[in-house]
C-alpha cells in the first residue's frame, strides 16, 4: 500500500514538473542586444571561415590538367592503352596508363595519394587503380614515397573494359575531372630493332 502511494505521489510530481517546464519553455526569450547580435555574427563568421579552410585543405584544381592535392602538384600529360604490361601481365580488358608529373611540397617523403584517382567511362562505370599492374609499373616509374621539392615523372594504371569510351580521370574530393582525350595519346612502346651483325 505504502509503495503504491509513493508511486502515485512520484507520478503526480513528475507530471507537475513537466507542466512547469512547458510553461517555462513557452515564455519568450528576452530581446537580444545589438552587442549580442554582433558577437553571434562574428562567431558565425569565424566558424564559416574555419569550415571553408578545412574544405579547401585536400586541394584545388589549378588548370584543366593540373591539381594541387594533399601536398602535391600533379600535372597530367599523356595516356596509353595497352593489352599487357611488359608482355607478362595481361589486362582483363585493356590497361590504361595515365602519365603525370608530381611535385611534393611537404617536409618529408610521401606517396602520391593515388587511392582517390578513378577513371569513369561514358556509361558511368568507375575503375580503380589496378594494384598488380602498379607493382609491375614500379619497375619503370617511381610509385613509392617521393622526396620533397623534386619533380617526378610517374604514372598510374587502370584495367578497364575493352570498349570503354570517353574516359575521364576523376579525383572526387577536389572535384577534379579530366577527359583523357584532352591528353596526348602515347603510342605503344616498340623496341628498336638491333641491326643484324651489330653484336
């Protein structure tokens, strides 16, 4: 019986507290002063500036072929389509190599942030970098960490559908998009034949 009375009193007290809270919330706030409004505006401007700076940190496109991204200036120059790399590694479709220069501006060695590079075709299919092909490509091009201040000529490779058309290189975090047709098409490598009797 006593427990029931305690429960009833607690319920009434909670209901009364809820009504008081609603009444308090219903009262209008006092009008803010001009100084308080100016302080709020200044605070909002500081926050918006900080947000804009953070959004701009990953990088920005500088031209149709050049982008500053995560401490690098990347300038794309050529592309190439190959059925295989070094004759050993066969593409499931066709390998598309994109050649570019990279200048690292950071204080320490770092890798080019190629994980954010994608190729997108006319149908909207997206292709990521082919890790096995990149390993093979590392035999001829620097794909590891790069020293600061140096200019490197390097490449990335994608394995795309054989009939993929209108390919675009996309770096989504900075809104960079480049049609490969705007780049020079590098012809397939052909070794120079050794004249007979030269050896």
